[in-house]
C-alpha cells in the first residue's frame, strides 16, 4: 500500500519528464526560463562562449581533426528534418572522428542562424564577432558509450565540431541542404537526401581550431561537450543565407512562426581556458613584445648619445673659454 502510494505520488512528475517541457529562443519559454525546467542550463561549463585572446592558451599537442568515412555514397541517404528548433541532418554511424584518446561516432548535424539582413547568427563568437551562422556536427564517444542518449549525460560523452558560416561565394555542397528547406518548411516535416562528401561542409584547414569543454547549447544543456570550433569560417552566398533565414517555420502550417535567431546568448567562460592549435596569435604577441623592446632600446640609445654629445659640447665650450682667456692673458702680457 505504502509503495503504491509512493508510485502514485511520483507519477505526475515522471509523466512530465517523459513528455518533456517545451522551450524556445524567445517569449515565455525563451532561454531565461530554461533553467526552471532544465537545471543544467543555469549551471557551469555552458556554451556558447566568446573566444578571445585573454582566455586562449596554445597547446602543441592538439593534432589535426581526423575524419573517417565522411565521403558517404549517394546510395545511402540522410534524413533532413525540421524539429521546430533547427534543420537537422541525420548522419551515418560509419562517419567517425578521433580526438585522442577516444573515437567518436557521428550522430547528426544542424545549423544556427539569425534573421534576414543581420548576418549575425553564429553561437560562438571570435573576439566579440558574431558570424552569419554556425553548423554543429554532433558526435558521441563510442569507445565508452553505446548510444548518444547515454553519452550526452556523461562529462566525456560528446564531441561537437563547430563550423562558422560567413557570406561569400556560393557553396555547392551546402546547396544540397539549402535547396531542400522549402520541402520541410514546417515542424516535423522531413525529406531524404542522397549521401555526399560531408567533409566538403568543413573548412579546408582541419588543423586550426579552438578547443574547450562546454555544453549542449539547447536544453537540457548537459555539460558533456568537448568543443572544436574551427578557426576558418566556410562561405555560403547571400542568397543561400537568406533562404536559410526565411524558409523554415518553428510551428505547423496553422501558426506559421518563422524560425529565426535560433542561437543561444553567450555564456560566462568562468575559470575555463580555450586551447588553441595554432600559433599566429602567440607569434603576433611575441613579435609586438620584441618590437616594443627594440623601440625601448633605440629610445634609450638615442637618449644616451644625446647626453654624451651634450656633455662633450659643454666640455668643449669650457676648453674654448679657457683658451680664449689664456689668449687674453698672453695679449695682456704683451701690452
Ligand atoms: Zn547546435
């Protein structure tokens, strides 16, 4: 009887947990309210962050990101879906990355963007700059965990690759996704697209990136993500960006609320540092320090030379005065 009472008392909260709470980027379910239903969203090690000079540390052990199985045959297919928060593309488990000491298996990729006319929609910012959009390629630690649902709750469970988007030349690989957006305009719609080389969505240089420990940027905000944000953005055309910003709705056909600004605000970095795989910033700092040092040496040398000349001049003028006086004396003696 007592056990039954406990079960009955526990039932409503279990149901609530299994149904999940709605969340959004604006309005009453906007991100300020996330921590009420998802406690991790108000916790530590949250993402995204602004990546800036003061929190960077060069790490010579960071190796280029290794991709395996990214060239997916057109005989296979990806499911592209509108989940009411973003456009998501399911990936195939043969796609893997290695970030020592673990292998991670790809699960899905999705995008974040702003609204028409702003070109500001990335989640991570670099030195305060927000980019036009951002792709997240989500992978789980398949050496330790059997699936993403288990892995996402563990501190070493996920590795997400972040690719910043900026406006530039037309991107034919992104077009494979963008050209399909009109057919998944409303929430819960999906479409199959033929396999392609997913590596073409990434920047060419896989050796230049920022790495830090953070979280999912949407509820439940688990702090389980090893982030790799590539230094170099990838370009899409202005027309492609506009399609991304305008083609989707976060609702069904009856409500038609446009899916825009689906990025989370920057989170405090706290005591976290961001490891960086490349040295340019560090080299620049050293070069500036050297330049400053050289300028100081030149300034001090100039000052010393000037002082020396001045003291030489004054000793010369003393000699001249003495000679003149001697001359006068000589002349006087002659008189
Ligand atoms: Zn994301």
